[in-house]
């Protein structure tokens, strides 16, 4: 059994994951994001302690940051200003005396969704998370491709139009329209023409994002996740209209692209950081 952690600037979730990939217990609470480095660590300790048993053989944790995956050091954690350089692996191993593995949160999402998601397991895939920002991860031969700083596939910061893809393909797009993704999705589902127009425009930008992924990586599978992926049916048609304009139609013909409905993929992926369950 593993303890798996999804640490974000808004919430922290800690769960037990069983050998069959099922989630046992899960505890969650708002992250002490404005706390000191030690205060956030103490919060983690408290949540881990509540689930720790003698059956736990490893701890995996996903963090929204640049990560030295070998040494388990996280840098400049998004949403937790005090976490500029935290030797997280050493801290947790010194306390619990079991194996600890640390990775970027989007990489954990990719591990979880390619192993346990629809039509899985996938040996090759590009995984993108659409939420507060845009994250990306590449799975090759069943393994994450990290790059030097665990930042391979981070497509959100690539320039696009007058800003970058993150601005046009995340919740920031809806904020720029004076609304939120959730409110727009609810209104669009009810047939509101203004909300439908916003979703059409958003789908156009997601289509351009997918085109860029195809140019850069040419994957056979693209999996979308994150909070905005839940509204996929509301923007998939304009998205596909743009994707089908890709100049190499054979690549698109065999593309398997979908939004995952898997619960807690980041938790499941974090559990896999220590090896197969």
C-alpha cells in the first residue's frame, strides 16, 4: 500500500492507494499556502500521520513546481510562496523511514491517467491539464519523459497570439471575458447564446493547442484533464474543426483524443512514482 499526495496551492489531498490501484481513504483540506515552509510541512505530516500504517511501503507526492526528481527537491512551488527550495524527499524519508518519490503534479496526472484511464494502459501519450493554468506531460514507452528539470511538455508558457497558450486555454481565458469556466459551462449547457459563443472561441484555442502538440510531439493519444476538461462536450466541436485543418491529415486520422473522466488521476499517478503497485 502507498500513501499518495497531491499538493496544490489551493488544496492538499492525501490518500492510501491499494495494490489493485483502488483508492482506500482520502483526506483533503485547504493548503496553508501563505504559511511558512515549516507550517506547510507540519500540515503534510499531520495528514500523512492520519493514514500511516505498517502496510505503507512508500510515499509519492506531486507538486506544482520544477522538481529535481532524483534528489526530490522542489523549487518555486506555484501557490506556496515560502516553498522556494524544499528537500522534500529527504524531509519525508527522515521522518517516516520509507521510500519517497517526488515529481511535478502534471507528471503524476499523466502517470495515473495513462495507467488507469479510458482505453488504458497507454504506452505513448501526451497529457494536458486545463485548469488554473495549462500543464503538459509526455509518456514514451510507458515512462515519463522528464527533460532535465522535470519540465518537458510544459506547453502553457509557449507564446501564442499576444500572450501564451496558458492565457487562452485555461481559466484565465474566461476571467478575461469577465466570467469563470464553471459559470460559462453551466450557462452554455442551458443554451445561453453568449456562453455558447465563449465556448466556441475557447474550443478554437484548444484546437490550436492540439495542433501545436501534434507539430511538436506527433502523439497517437492526447488526454485532456483538469477542471475545464469536464466541459469538453461544450467545446469539442469547434476544437475538432481547427484540428482537422492540420496539414498532415493522416496524423489526425489516427489520433485518439479524449477528456478523461478518471477520478483522482494525480493521486493514482503519485502512488506509481515509487514503482508498480
